[in-house]
C-alpha cells in the first residue's frame, strides 16, 4: 500500500469525504434554501456525487443580510470594544 507524506495511505485518500454541512447557515441555524433547490457536489477523482448542497439565491441572501443586520443592530457586538470582540 502506498503511503503519503501526511501519513495517509492510498486507501484513506480514495475514501469519499463526509460532508457535514449541506444547508445554508442563516440567523444562527442551518436551513434549506427557500426555493428548495440543491446542487450536486462531485468528487473530481471519480465523477461520483458526494452529496447535494442547498443552492441559495437572492431570497436567501436577502434573508441572511436582514438577519445579520438585525443581529448587529440589536446584539452586543457593536457595543463591544475591539479587544473584547477579539477575545470572544
């Protein structure tokens, strides 16, 4: 079995990685795209589909921006000093 510099072997390199996050992260939670659309993530070595990922569009971006604006305007972040923000 062939070994690589990082200690992995040919067997471990050929395994399809586990995709942990397949949804959009908006307002502190993982959600499907509003449209429900997804796109396939393809393993370039084998051309096999690894998983399907939520495909965000304008509505999802608008929702994320509104959530971020609300969190910034109403959350503690803008009132924290730079030092406190850097240590949290």
